């Protein structure tokens, strides 16, 4: 069995408006995603990992948004995510309610997690 330690990054193309919406959703996930039954269960280490990777994803998205701030809202750019960040986002999609716009974006993140043999 071959274990690959350095996973290739997954590139997702987004417009400036979609990046802004993702940024708002990540803030909402940080406020609401770590409360209730998920946070108070016996898996504290897993919840810390999710919180860490959510913060890393948020930093990546905000940095990209700052770089393209002067461009029009239809400007397309790509953001590179690793598999762990996408997995954390898929967990947050289950826990935190999405706006209809975010539901449309959700498929772009999840479809990259499914790998065919």
C-alpha cells in the first residue's frame, strides 16, 4: 500500500461574489458550527481539528478576497484547497444552514471529494 503524504491541492474556480459569500458562510460556521451536541460529545480532538482547518480555510479565502478587491464582482479566480479543508467544509454544510446561493456553491466543493477508482 502506498501512502501519499503530500496530497495534491484541489483547484476551485470562483467569482469575487462567490468568494465573498463563502467568507460570510465561514464566519457563520465559526459562530454556529461548534455548539450543541456536536461540540459537547466525546470527540474533542476531532472538533479541534475541524475548528483549526476552518480557520485555515477562512484565512485563505480572506487573503484571496483582499487580493481581488479592486476587480469587478464577476471576476473569476481560483483557490487551491487541500482535501482536509474540503472535508471540513462538507461537515460544516451538514451542521450549519446554507443560503440558497451557498447551496449552489456547495456542489463544487463536495464533488471534488468523491474519487472514482
